């Protein structure tokens, strides 16, 4: 199952509408619909907020979908 579909299931399990979540994220209902149908990608900031709203581990969700985030390399001055 793709990330968008998993985010939709999480939203529905919290009994939240796309409009409600869109307002919390500062995006339109249509944008959230596009994310949930995998037509567009959420920003990292939106993913983090969705994790809080849906009480889910976003890093685990990404990892399960083959996306592994690593810290940026150290910068030397």
C-alpha cells in the first residue's frame, strides 16, 4: 500500500475529514486529496504534522515504503 493510502486510512481511523486535516496543515482539501491518492507528495513538514495529528510514526511509515532518511553529512568549516 502506498504512503497516500496509508495516510488516508490513518485519517479515517481518527474520524477526521479532509477539510479538518487540511485546515490543521494549512493546505486545501483538494491538496490533501491529491496526497492521499498519491497524485502529489506531501512535504516533510506536512508529514511531520500528520504524524502528530494521526499519532503515527512517520519514520516507520517511510521505512516500510522503502524511503530511508539519513542525517545530513557533517559540514567542516
